[in-house]
């Protein structure tokens, strides 16, 4: 019996040892492949993203302690929404340059929130230089985009200052050298056993740059066309978000999409009509002020950025004949509108119909990593990225819309480019233009 017991113990030990050896072999194989189980299996587990604690201010918690969680969340969201709208009005009052600075700050915060999620998920691997390189690439991309913007819109300032002229001339070379330095740093940081994961993070950073930085750059471009192209689209997205929430909260019964179970068809439809009406009314109010409709320009005489011009036809009241059906219903033969109000219908319709898909995309991203919000920066709302997920799609649409239907040749920019040429080049263009105009005059006379 002792022998049998000894033999059984020996066999158990042997099986246990074989199991450990097999486990060690599997671990070694995983290390050689450079991928963990989380990389090769479907999304069945919860990534290691820390769940943010309740960040509601203590004052609000005490004041709303007697309410249900549903109504408490409604009041918290409402109070913070009013606070953010008030802050939005304040920065508009401060002018376009402050708005650009705020856009840059929002961009940096959104980037930080997305990168932090990636770092939190894969923190245990201690990837070298990941966060440092991420912020370095953010610096490179911002230097490239903002340098292009300064050269394009403020060529008078650039040509007058020698350091800026040199930086402008070699801007793309400097930008490429900066990016190439970061690329080489990434290659040098590659560590055996973590190759695949490091390339995942490299892609993560670049997709984040594509979504956040390029879109914020388009917002800046829209702002240079006139503050109205910045304020109306953003306000339409905010209005749609608020009204969709209100209609869904009080009347919502029919789920809209599985990615966002709280979104309803009632909220979607109510938000659409409310946003279109809001866009038309807001456009009417803003189109009458040159502060909102004039492009941002640099005045070389006063060395300052100014918003002053003679409003274009887009912002001049015009009479529009109503169709017979509407004329019989309203009794008005014509309707006096700003042409921009007609364009605002397209902007508000896009904000209502396509803008929410930016939110759905963000919802899918958050569900992929089992998190409720990108961060807990704003009580009741989540992170900055949670508030701006729809704005980035809107920024791209507005930029494309302006380029397709609004912007035409700008004589001032053409003159600026001509003045930057050498004297012989200017004379050549002058003679060519003179010959062309003389031929056209002769043709018209004959």
C-alpha cells in the first residue's frame, strides 16, 4: 500500500510538473509571438481600464439626494450644460483668437483622454517611450498644420518678419524632419516580445491624430472664414444633443440603435426638427453683425488681427418668392431672408442626421473597452471627448461645404502671392496679364 501511495504521489507530481512545463511552453510561445491572449481572442474580457468614480460635486449630491438616479442625472446634466453654454458665450465675446486657443486646448485634452485609455489597457507591458512618443507626434502634427494655416492666411505677417519667412519657406522640410525623428525613435524603442503590441500602439496614436488633430485643424479653417461658420455648426450640434436628450427623456419609447440603448427614435426626430428651426433663427440673428460674418484678417498697419469688412451678398437680406401653396397658407408673396439662412438648413440637417453617428462611433469605441465615458472631467457628461465626439464630423462637413458652395477666388490672397515673387517674375505676370486683357478688350469691341 505504501508503494502504491508513493507511486500515486509520484504520478501526481509528474502530471503536475508536465502541466507546469506545458504552461511554460505556452507562455514562451506567446512571448515569441509578441501577443497576449487578449490580442488573439475575441473581446470576451474586460480590459484593465479604471472605472472613474462619481465626480458629481458634493453640493449637488446633497441638494439632489432625495431624487431618483434618473432625475438626479437629469438635473446634473442640465446644470452643467447651462454652465458650459455660458462659458461658450463668454469665449465668443473674447473674440476669434481666444476661440482658436480654446480649440487647441480641447484638442489636446481629447488626445490625452484617448491615449490614456490605450495606456491604461496595456499598462502592464511597460512599453518604452509610448506616452512620450505619442505627445511628440502630437507636437509634430500641430506644428505642420498650424504652420500651414499661418502661411496661408497671414502671408503679409510672414513676409514681413525674417524668421517667419525662413520658417515658412522650409516649413514642410522641418515638419518632415521632426516626424522622421519620431519615427526613428519608435524603431529604436522596439523591444523583443512586444513588437506586435508596440505596432498596435503606433497605429493607435496615428488614428487618434487623424481623428482629433486634423479635424480640429478644419475647425480653425472654418473659423478663419468667419465666426458664423464656427458658431452656427457647433451650436446646431449642441442644440441637437440637448433636444434629442429632452425628447428622448420625456417621450422616448422606441430604441434607435443598439450601440446607444438610451437613444430613441422620438429623440432623434424631435432633435432634427428643433435643430433646423434653431439653425434658421440663430443664423438670422448672427448674419446681421459684421463681427460674426467677416473673415479673420491680419492688419499690417495696426499689427493686429481684425474682424472688419463689408458683408458679402451671403449676409445681405434678399426677397424670396414663396411657392403658391405656401403663399396661400401664409398670405405672404415673398419672404425676406439672408442667403446664409438657406445654407444653415443644410448645416443643421447634417448636424441632426449625420452628426449623431460621431456619437455612435464613440459609443462603439467605449463599449469595445467596457468603459462608460472617456474620462470624468465634466460631472454628468464624462470627458471632453464625450462632448465633442459629434463636432469632428461636423467640422469636416462645414469645411467641405464651404469649399464646394461658398468659397471663390480671393483677389487679396492672389495679390499677396504676387508680392512674394521676385521682381522679374512680377513683371512677367504683369505683361502676360496685360496682353490677355488687351486681347479680350479687342474681342469685345469687335
